[in-house]
C-alpha cells in the first residue's frame, strides 16, 4: 500500500472517531464506561471532548504529511505511526481485559491502523535498503 493511500485511510478512520466523539460525547462515554455516574460521568464526557480534539489535530497533521513523497521521510512517519498506534491498541486491549473499558470499536480501529502502518513501514524500510 502506498504511504499516501495509507495516510488517507488513517485520516478517514481517525476523522470518523473524532466526529462521533464531537457529535455524541455522552453516547461514546456511556458505551466506554457504562458504570460511570454523576460528576464522574460528566468529567469523562469532558475528557471525551478533549480526546476528540486531539484526534482531530492528528488528522490534520496526517493529512499534511501524506503529501510528502520522499521515501526516507515516509519511513520515519510510518515507524512513528506504527509505534504510536501499537501503544494505543495495547492500552485499549489491556483496559478492555481489565473491564475498565467496554468499547470494541477503538480496539478494532487502532489495531487495523497499527497493523497497516507496521506493514507499510517494513515495506519502505526494505525498499530503502534495496535501493
């Protein structure tokens, strides 16, 4: 998969999650933390808004990165995405297995992006080494 294509897919997936979190923060919070009540629930809704803005910031950075065609630069970007999304993926898996987060879409979304970015980074690394 070409880095431009990968980064475009990442933008759309991330924009989807960010939009849902902006449009329905209470729904997202209730899905992730079904036992939250009162002030704790309201604090989590606020945190959801903050996370949505961070995801949107990453979408904007990613969109601008996808225009770069230099292989060594793309390799560094893919390495960063691979590491970052693996950390987020593992964090969500641990939280889910401990019963602290009950939402599966973030696990699936971050897992797909982590896998795609790892594959693309390895492909770029091989291309640079070969040539």
